[in-house]
């Protein structure tokens, strides 16, 4: 509490400094809206593009499976699942480290020193998502974050929507240059990621207070930079942190925050099926009786629908100011569709099974971005917010470890046991989403009696 009070006092002194000097910063509503639009068209596209490239590389393995990847490499389905788990585990292990500094993606990318190139890449993969979320909270006010978090996750979902279409074309290159189709897939998409990484480093502004890129491009004038920074700080003074390192008190406060438990559990249980579908949805479509390569393009239908749902959830959450109920609604719809997929396991109607599977993919993560903004809004300091975002993404990657083993070769091709486990996991997620909402409702009733700040839900 003492540390939080110190930050608050320091923030207010920063906000009032212009008054002491007789140079108070003022601006019109129209001027602020124009600046926010410029941020939307400058900062957000770069973050989305980076997320898109990241997820395109991480998600193309599911498409590779339809091009005889297991046979060509000489591994079993179990070994493939373990490899997917190791990817998620590596990111989780590095996530805590990247959260230890109060920084955005620009600093995260520029601070690599003395490590091998492979570890540098792992560091980038581990830190980009939570650092991107944290950076958004620095550029936008509280009632703007859910929409921007949802926009940020478009990069992730757009990769899922495009990967099948891209794979459908690239996998036809099997035999060219003596390479398999999946080898061309990894090569072309890997080169694209390198180019995007270079572009991101060169163009992304350092901060709202110093909106200058590594190449020296200044995107906003001095006055505009002051407005961008002050409007966010006046909305939430806790977003200012006078030091770079997260304090031990903030770390301890976050890791002992029992209110995070239902959030972590619902992330673990509800995102695990998304990992399973990312790897096996094209193969499932093949088992429904559809063409091997066309299945990759068909799976993208649900992914495109997910983008629309994701944006809709973020927009409604910001307009209504209710993140918790929107998270519950998204998970409840996912539960209903998961139940449908489980009941249709033995059905011979391939078209019906494809339709329900597509609907399930369309709602597999509509709640996720809103859930992240919900967590960010309830963090008390910038340091807590940084660590909370890291824990949020760590939970998502831990769910990947779970999801990677839900479909086993002995359960193929119907995956009856796998779908049953998925239904149980999502059911637990529904319970946890209710618990998260109820805890804030109860705590707010207590807070009103003592006149303290309320929690967001």
C-alpha cells in the first residue's frame, strides 16, 4: 500500500506540474479524438502485424499435418504432441522473465544482449504478446482498452483465418526443388516473419511520451505527445511508474492476489481446446469426408467468423462497461457448441459435423481479448499490470500444453475421449467465469461500505 501511495502521489505531482508553471495543457474533445484515430492507424496496425506474423509461424503446423508431415519426418502423433507442448512450455518459462521490466514491445525487442540467436527468438516470442497488451494500456484510456485489445488479437485470429488459405496454395508446391509442401510452407512464412520483425523494430514508436521510431521518424509533435500522455494519466494515474523495474512489493502483491485464480483457471480450461483445433481441425475435416488440401481452406471459415465475433465482443464491452458478463457469455456459447460437437461424434453427416465444428471455431476465443482488458483494468499499479498481463499470456500458453495432448492416435478418427475431455474443460471454464463475476460483485458491495475504489466487472 505504501508503494502504491507513493506512485499515486508522484503521478499527481506530474499532472499538476504544468499548473505550477502556469502552462497547463488543455485540448478540445475534437483534438483528442483526432489524435486517438492517428494512434489507431499507427500503433495498432504495427502491433497487429507483429502478432499476425508470430501466430502464422506458430499455427502452421496444423496445416503441415495434412501434407504427410508425420510420415516425412518419421515421428508418431504422440511425439508431435510432445513437440507442441515443448513450444508452449518454452514460452511459459520465459514469460515471467519478460514481465520483470516495465516496457513495451520496442524496449523488449531492443534489450536483447549477450544471448544466442535462438534464445533471442524465444525471448521475442515469449514477450511480444503481454508487452503488446501492456503497451496498449499506455496509449489508451480505460474505456478504450477492450476494443483495442480485441483489435490486437485480430493479428492472432487473422493468422488462423489466412493460414488455411495460404497453406492450400503453398502445399501444392510439393516436389518443387525437391522439397515437400510443408517445407515450402515453413520456409516462405518464416521469411515473411523475419521481414515483419525488421519492419516492426524500425517503425514502432518508443512510447506515447517519445513517439519516435528507431529510424528517427517522429509521429507526433511535442504538444500532441503531451496530450497523448496526459489524457491517459488523468484517466488512470496508476499507469505512470517512475522506475523501470517492477518492485518486489508489486510482484508479491500480484502473485498472492487470490482474485486472479478464477481468471487463470478459466483461461487454462477454455483456451486448451483452441490449441487442439489449431493442430487437428484440418484433419478432422478430412475425416468428415472432404478433400485433404481443401480442408485447410475450409477450416478458415470459422476463423474469419471469429474475427468478427472478437471485435463485436470488445466493442460491446467498452460501450456497456461490462467485461465480466461478456466473458461469461462468450464461454457459455462455446460450451453449447462444444456439447454439440461431442454429441455428433458418431454422426455420419459430414456436412452437419463441419457446420458445428465451424461454429465452435468461430466462438472458441471471442471472450479472450475482453478477458485480458478486464484483468488489466483491475490491476492497481503499472507494475502489477505488467505482471498480470504476463500471467494472463502464461496461462494461455499453459493451456496449449494441455490442448496438445487431448487428441491421441488411439482415439482417432472420432476422438470420442478427446471431445469428452474438451467438454469437461469448457464446463469448468463456465463455472470459473461465474466465480470471477461473483467475486467482484461481492467485493464491490464491501468496498461501497468503506468508501474505497470499486473493482471493474
